[in-house]
């Protein structure tokens, strides 16, 4: 997956209902203002961090994160491929 345009960054954050600071925290950006830079085109979010954001906000086009109780000993998948 390639890095998104600044418009895509803004659109997907808004769709997730997150502030820029919340989005930055979600993908573990140390500097909360960094997300604003992505949306203004002053920097480019790397593909791995963008993929993480899409997965955690349930916006990835191919995969979905499945929550599970790791204390139960279950070995169900954490990430499940969505088949069209």
C-alpha cells in the first residue's frame, strides 16, 4: 500500500471521527502536530503507519482487525482477510 495524499489523510481521519491529536496517538506519533503536517502536505505518512491507521479505524480495503481476548487461550486470527 502506498502513502496517501493529504486529502486522503484528512478524509479518512474525519470518517473515523478522530481529531488530529487522536489520530497521531492512535498510530503512535510522538509529535501530535505531525498529523496536521500530513494533512497540509508538509510531510508524507509512511505506508506502514498509514496501513496501521486504516486497520485500527476499520477502513482498510482488504483487512480488518478482529478483537480477541488474549487471556482466554483462543488462537483465533487477529487479522481476518475480507473477501469480496
